[in-house]
C-alpha cells in the first residue's frame, strides 16, 4: 500500500485506545529494522526523519528507501513524517517530496533554539496547516518547549523551563487546527533526560491529563520518550563505551499517557543505544572483522528487538490489518469539507 496519512493512523489509534511509536531513521538498516518489527508484530508504523536526517541522507535517498519499504511490506500502513520542521519552507519541501505528515515546531524560532512567541507559533503553524491539508498531509504542532538539544535542535535546559500551559494549548489548537499536538511535560531530547528515576516532580503527568481534559479530541504527542533502559547502556559501557548513568521515561508512564490521549510517542535514543551497543560488541569481541555487514546485521537486529518491544508496549501491535488506507486526495477532500 502507498504511504498513508498520519491523521488516519492516529484517528484509528484513538478509536482503539492505543499509542503509535514514531521512530527516527537516517539510513536503510534503521528503516529495515522498523519494518521487520512492524511485520512481526502486525503494527501500523510512523517513520520519521528530522532535518538532520534529511541532510545526512540527502532526503531523496531516504524517500526512495521508504517507497521500497511500502513495496516490500505492503500489509503495513506506513507514515513518513517530518520531525521538528523549523519553518514553513522546511515543511513545504517535505510535503513536495512526498512526506505524508509534517511537524511544524513553531515553539522555537527558525534557528531551532530560541523559544518563540505565541503569535509566531500560531502564524507559522497556520501557514503549514493550510499547505498540508490542501494535499491531505497531517500536521503536528508543538506548544511549550522540551529540554535538551538533539541534532542542533532544542531549547536546552532540563525540560522544566517551558512546560505546556493547558489553557494556552486549548487556545492554540482552536487557533491553528493542527491534527496533533506535542506537549512539554518535563521530558528532554537525547540520552540524558533525568539524573534519577523520574517521579511526579520531574514528569508532569498531571499537566498532560489536564490538557487531555481540555482537548479530548486532539491527538497528543510525547517527544523525548525513550526509556533509556539500563541494559542497553550496560552493553555500550561493557564494550568500551562511557555513558554516564541516566534515566529515560519509564514505559509505565507512557502507558498512563496513552490512557490520557497520547497517540504518538517519539523514540530515537533507545534505538541508537541498541545499534551502537551491538556494533561495539562485535568490534570488541572479534577485532579481526572488517566487513560492515558483520556489525550492521546485529545492529539492525538489536534495533528491531527494541522497536518490536515498544510496539507491543504501546498497543499498536496487531492493528495493521484493521486499517484500510484512505488516499491522500480523499484526506484533502475531507479537510476541505471540514471533517
Ligand atoms: Zn522531538
């Protein structure tokens, strides 16, 4: 089947009461790992590429790999989503290339670092919604800013500085008509999210619940939601790495989020850790090896394992065949008619 709209997947997820993992990719092996995990667990998937990934892969390579994925895994409804678009132009270039969903992150200015004004955010998000919906493409927006910096993008800090204000979130969705909303509840991008196991002090699930109560029909998105499991950190450190102790977002907290309107969960760090650990292991244990396949295969397998596990934990497993793809032109028609 062709690439599908993210809105359709998230609407289905809301109906079924589950969440959908959104996994970042930069290359062929990562796409293969996700598609294999999706096939094994019969899951619909969201594959996302950041601006950094688009420049690393000269995004046309990535796009054609995604087309190959849809040919080789015709039973899997697959979304190609732009992660953290920094300007309407970036989003429009992704739409032109064939992405079926884009994130306009207007919570930061176009430099991808400076927290922006509310009016700026509404203005750029509206522009992207108009361009995207005309083609049936989904729009994710963000209000409030996450902590940390990844791929040169982010507000920095611990994640507690710019939490989402639920009243403003409600206003923002009314002002922009975005399909999905990323919120800041204390999480950060990257591996170093928390210096201790997160509790109610650092992970504001109460804020999330209030936003969901005000916006029961809006699909909420949790960014920076890798769990950063100790086992994956240990493999890296056991084979010559040096990660400092760190904690991510526990899967149980994400599952509480899913019960409260979270439909898209962004996971990148866990996959990076899994791949790097697997590569380190091969290179340390068998230093005579030099064929990239000798370490890329185990790396791909390690990532597939993590992704499949998340697909089961988020509840998307088993839901692929319930989704009959709506053509993008039909999605555009539905937006035009206000459905
Ligand atoms: Zn993010």
